[in-house]
C-alpha cells in the first residue's frame, strides 16, 4: 500500500502516515503545515481537511477559471460548481432534470419552507452556504464574498462507489477508462467526483475534481444546523447512505454510449438517519444528472419504509416488468430500514429490552427503472400471500437496517434468494423465484429476545450475512454466517462482567439445508433457536472437535471483553470465516479529557464447519500452522470501530485485508469456477 510518490503509506497504528501524499492532492497548493500537529509541508497524509477532492472544489465563483477557497468574487448568481436540487414533485418512472441550486432570491423563496428558514434572507444565506460561500466570515477578515475553507461534509457511512464509463469522452486507452466516484456526505449532498486522468478532449478536467453536487430536498431542513453550528445536535445526518449503481451496456463494448445509444447508468441511494427516503437517478451522462424516481414513507405501497440504512442491491429477476414479453428485468432489493424505536437501550442497571417496531419491518423489491413496487414482505396477522405483490408473516416484528445477501442459487443469471437479519435477532430468507405470486418469506432462525426475553439475549443484526454454499461430512448446505451487535449503540457496555445489562453477542453459522426454493404452499419450517446450535465458545473447542452436534449450525460467543460487538460483515474464503469486532473503551474518565473514546477492534478467523482455529495468530498473520494454536483472534493495531474485511488477490496469492491494513495470507488453493470468458484467436 503506497502513496502517490511510491512510498509506504500505512503507519504502525494501521492508519495513513502523516507524511504520505494521497493521489488526488496537488502538493504545491497545500496550506502551510501545522508542525505541532504532526503535519508535513507538501503532504496531506491522514489530515482529512488538507488535500484530496476537497482541495479541488472550485468554490462559489460565478464565472471564469475554477479556483479554490479564498478567492473573492460576487456569489449571487451562480458559480463554476454544478449544484442541484430535486423538483418538489417527482413522477416516478419519468426522467426529469435536476434544478440549479443557485443563491438567488427566486430559489430562496421556492425553498424557504424546505430550508426551515424563518425569513427569505435566512433562506438565501443558507443557499450561499450550500454553494460554498463563507457568508458568516469565519476567518474574521471582514470579506463576505470568499468561499468557505472546506466544503466537504463527512461521509460517515456512505462508502465511495466507482463507476466505469469506459472509453467515453475520448478515452482511447483501455488502461485509462473514464471513471467517476459517487459518494454522499453529511454536508447534505450526493457528489460525483472525477477519478480518471484526463485524455484527449477533456484535458481541462483533473482527477479528483467534483463534477456535480446534488442536495435532496428531504435533508434541507438540517442545513441551518450546519450553518449555525449550534443546536441540540450539531452533527446531523443528511446524505449518509451508501450508493449503488446499475450499468446497462447493451452492446457489451465496455463503453457507456451517451449519444444516440441505449446504454444506461443509474445511481440509487438512501439517507440512513437523514430520512425515510430512497432515490433513483439517471447519470448516463455523468455531467448531466437526472432524477428518475423518489420514494418515501408517504409513497403508495411504501408506508412501511423506515430510515434507509441499507445499501440497495441490484439484480435481475425472471419476471417481465416492462411488458416487452421478455423477462430478466432489473430490480432493487431494499430492506425496510431502521426504526428509531430501537435507539432506546439504557445503561448501568437500567437497560431497556427492545420492543416491536412500528416501521422498517418489511422487505421491498422495486423496479429499478421506475421505482414501482414489484413485491414486498410485511408484518401480517397470519402468514401467507396477501396479494400477487405482498406476502405477510406473523413474526415480522422488527426493522431491517442490514444490507441484504443476494443470491443466484442455481446459476441461471436470476436472483432467486435473499437472506437478511433484523433488529430482533431473527434471520430471514426470501425466495423470489418465478412469478411474484409464488414469492415468500421464511424465518430461518430466532436467536434473540423472541426466543428468550432478556436484555442479554436482545441481539441486533445490522450487517449483511455471508451466505456460503458448502459441503461437509453431514452433507451439502448453505452456511449463513451472521454476527450480532448494536451498531447504533456501539459504546453500550455494563460496568463489569457480572452485569447482564447489555446483549451478549455472538457470531452464528446457520446451516440452511433447503437448497431449492420454498414453494408458496410449503409449510413454514420451525425456526432455529440458540439451543439448536452447538456452542463452540469453549477454549477446548478451538484446537479439537467441538462438543455437540453442528447439524443446525454453531454459535460462538465473542470472547475478548464485555460489550464486544460484531459491527461489520463477515467474509468467507476457503472454509475460513474472517470478521472483525469492536470493544468499547473501559476508560471511565474519558469525559474529563479532550480525547475521544475510540475503543479497539479485533480480527477473527474461524473454520466455517465447526469454528475451530483457521489461522495461527500466535505466530504471524502470514499463515502459521493452525494446529499449533488455540487462538482464533488478534487485536487490531488501529483504534475505533473496524470496517469489513476485504479479499485481495495479488500475483496468484489470496489475502485478506483487515481494517488496520496489514495483509494476511489465505491458503486458497481450492477454486470453484463461477464464470469464464472465451476470446477466439482471430479476435
């Protein structure tokens, strides 16, 4: 892992070095370094507000050459920046242009209510702030026509999404395709950023430059909190959801043809705590964004929609949605979202047992092109089909904030199964094979408070399960690997190990032996409960075979500390399950210091079939003999809540990359072909 100069980029603490130079940064344009804070001249390193794309935003200037923060020109009419908002009324399925978010009196009048502005003057000031003007004169130089020093909000949960447009705009070298990166921020906007090196007809553009910024109306009422930097919550959540894209390259030439072609690029995202809203955009022309549909909890058929935590997943189903006589239309698989009811948790001896939710307890399949409902599963009094587009389940009492695991279980190119957990410790399977009249919901496992009503058993699933087709001595199965942990209360922990005032979290492996779709008429299976699972937590289990049958799976209690939580998705490679956990800080005096209580993370590796040791962490992360170890985890060198483990392939060797960015080798000699591509000699 290197920086723009080819130097090692990662420090011993698992974070970017202070003296590293990131690839988009222009060293000569950096401000003078604060040497007392560890900064280096000409380097941005781990200092967030120093370089990268934030350095290249042109500011609010109305015309002329794009320039950076600090320049002084009239900001009343517009700027070099392409900043947009969505129409007040959107007809789903009808593509319309976004509207210029200019800092003018007319736009201020239009958006005054949305901006929750007391006066038209306040609304205009908020617009200038959104465009980048330092309207409050934060630097104290009495110049109110310069841009703010830093125009990028934090992308707390919105993971960056690269989108490849191929050889569009004169890119003639396949090694240098036109790539943009979409990302949302809590500054209130979804952004599209140029990543590619300029080529041919677009030499004026530079890598890392903002292409456009889109402010959804749904989050505008929180802009004044950012503007005033005061209130009950000075860090509101706005556009915090991770985006998903759908690229349709009809002729398969690797390039999105924007003129006279039928190729399409769509962008989808939710807001997490920013709102109970989903967006579908057409960004086929990356310079001209449009809106295709917008869904919220007042939209017909979507009243169950909660706060849109999950990243939508896209795929094809074997259903003709557009009436052209052909199946294989594109849909989004969208969990119902989060209910703020689950925020109530408590601490010390006053913990609160979770209760059933009012919204978010649904699962949606949505037409990717129109935003229309294709099918949904919802809470119902009796389990069974309600209509051709709705299935009801009596046990669907909890919200679904997790990303879904989406499977094509028979390899025919169509998604036919989805697996997901909920905030009540239940694991669900949705079969979406054939006509929607045959789709159904099945509760695979009941592992939380509905099985045993206690705070210790109040398990929450916030992250995507890993579904692994596998076979062992007991036969073939799909292993559903899922960990519990309350992502919205990461610091939750009792005062000592005898206090049961918090959930005792586990990593689970559920054996799903039903490898074919459930038919609508099939009886609902009895949900697996914790007592059905082999407890593989004991130390003796790490080095030898575990006691008890794993016929229905296993449960592994997180063992490193009280309050330990799984707050990321697991990754399974070659029969080894890799995952991370978070341990909140035990420091009680942190409130009297100026340092954050980051806590620490751990990195685990378990055998899929029985949770025995798969990696010898006692020796090295580079593949020591597992038989010599009884350790299934190691502490990460980086602090804070750890992210997902990532799989990496380098020179024929497989690695996993934990959040502290230290590669670990994986013995992955066995391979199963899932795709191949053949090119003739004459091509």
